[in-house]
């Protein structure tokens, strides 16, 4: 299975670099030794719960703690250390954790002051190096039904919603990625890891290079992360990169200065990918195959993929196709009544089933009832994404928007993505996001390139493309869009600006 190969690499590779972080390399052997020591310490502490909490960080010990949980076949629960300590504690409690690894001394102190009865805080200083005999790692079979990790996302009620991913889910996805003929990864590849560990694209960026014996370059999570990404891409001649589209949106003003001939694979996931931006990005990395990936957390990182072909029409409303389902995934489209949509170019909600797709949330019946449905013909359980898509005549899916972003304004139903598309046609607009203020008002936020931007000119331009009821009542220019911890545009922060 996929994970056994990772630990075989740790046993057999010695001086080869497994990680680069904090301005230094860590060999497979050095990483192996630290993983083994942390695993031994966890075992000695005899946690009652099988679940191991990981307060995330960009340091070597945190990554080794995550891999130690993987080796021990204990589910890991990554929690962003930048969250309020009360939220961290709530997630740990919800997950039933009684042992949490925390490399951040300040957060560890705060957690000790919170009421977390029976929870042990494991800090790096508590891990002592011990003797390692032979290969260190005894490779055991992984039960596909056993939990690999649990990610907690925001719930509409304020209660974190746990997404439990099994080893079967992880193995199905990662094995597909390593065997797909479109991707010929090699030990000589240099992968960049830019994601917070509680954001599931990190699973690909960590596990894939370790599986093939390559090197994972970890982006610092302090300061301006986008600048760190740009510098690492160039300085270390990164060959494989999975991005969030906001990264290249941020880099767009610098495209003329970016030269990445070493980049072989440039993948995108997590948000809509715009064709107008990709055309410029292709000039920055002329030797890279570009792929657009799509997948909610519940489908294990991604569940569809689309190879972007230069010179072809890849998009609708400037949003690049999300392509076809992976071999492990079954996809359907349903209407608002849960009936199958089989006609082309008819919008509906994509739903997924298969080896990569979860069957339920973590101890949350209310979320299960809302997010899962039975196939109207086969009675198989499918996950409902909450997105809006349609199928074209080449069997490619196209993402239109979130159902939440298909809104009614003054009684008219419209999609915010269409307004954003025409706003981006303005040469001085870098990014555009529309938020619904109330049932009568929309606000268009634009990230501008320079000071010559004129709101009246943009409003006039929109009126030449759109009916009156789709024209936002207000346009607000920003120097930079707000981003959340996962590097996505923070729509909640934008909505707060309208109040």
C-alpha cells in the first residue's frame, strides 16, 4: 500500500534530503530518527484515545509528529495554531483527543491554562533520542477502514465539522496520483508544500514526494507567504507545485519578472481557476504541464482533474473546466429536488461516491442529513457538494459557483461569478469578488493594479455587458483582497466591510 513505501524509503534512504525547511535540509535518515523517537514517546505516554492532536507549524518536529501518527496508525487531527486557543480546545475536545503535540511554546502554555481535563501536551523537549536498531520501522498493513486523519472545517452553527478520512480514502487518492500516466514524478523532483496542515492539499504536497523518495520544500508560514512561495519557486528550482489560484492572482503583477523553466507540473485546486490568469502564468513556466483539480475535503483532496491545453478553449465565463472524475470516483448531477440531470449544459449540484469519498461526518448526524443523499436509482450514498456545475459535450464538468453564491437580488436569480467575470475584463482590475449585502444590494470589491482605476468607468463597462439588476450598487477598490488561513479570498471579511 502507498504508506508502506513511505516508511521503506525512510529505512533505505540515508543522505537524500526528505525536507527543506527553516533554511536547512533534513535527510531521510534524520527524519526517520526523529519520527521514531516521537512515535516511541507517544507510545510510552499511553494515550487512552487513538486520536492524536497536532497543533500545526512549519517546523521539522511538527511534520515528524504527523508522520509518527501515520506510522503508529493513529488518526491525526491537525489544528491551526493561529486559531484562538478556545477554538483549538473545542476541536481537540470534539475529536476526543487526550494527547496533543505542540511545538509552539506560547500555544502550549495557553492550552495548559484551558480546561482540558485529561489532555497531555507533548512538546519537542519531552522527546528524547533513543537507540535505533536495524530499519527502525516495522511496516504493518493499513486497514482501509481505519481513520487516517480528521479535518475540522467551519460549521454553519459555529460548531466545527469533522471530516474523517480513512486510510482507504487516502490510499485510493494518492495511489491514483502516483500511477496516473499524466504525472511522471521522479526522485529528483522538488515539491513545494505551501499549505497549512489543517488544509487537505497538504496531504498531496507531503505524502507524494516522500512516497517516491523526492524532496519536500516547506514554505514558512510567517510574514508574507506569497513572497516566500515566489522566492522558493525560483531559488530552489521547484519542479512540482500544487497551488491555490489566489497565489498566482497575487503574483500576476510580477509575471514579466517570473521565469520558472524548471517547473514540470503546475496544479491548482481549492478555488475557481481563471483562464485569463493562466494564459499569463503559462509564459512564466513554459515547460510545465498545467492541471486544474477540483474536490471538496469530503472527497479526499480532489475528485476531478482537467489538463489545461494551451491554445484551446478551456473555460466558460473565464472559469477553467474542472474536467472528469478520477477513476475512484462516481459523479452525478442533481437538481434542487434531488432528481438526476442527464442533459448537457444543464446546471445542477455535483454529488460524489467512491473509494475516496467519506460516508459520514465525525459524530454529526445533523450534518450527515444535510450533506448526503441516496442515489435515486441505485440507492448508494452520495456526498452533496453544495456547488453548481454542468457537463459539456466532451464529458467535462464545469464549475459555475457555490450554491450559496447563486442569489436572488430584487427578485432576480443570478450568479455572482458572472458579474466577477465581466469586472475582471477591466485592465486595471486584478481580482473581483461580489458579495450580497441584503436582498436588494450587492457590493463589488476589486483589487486594483494602480491608482488610475476609476469606479465610474468600471460601472459603465458592466452596464454594457449585464442587465440593470446585475449591476452592483457599490464598487469598492482595495489594494489587496483579504485572505483566510488557507490562502483563499476571505468573503466573510469582505461582507463585514459592507456593514
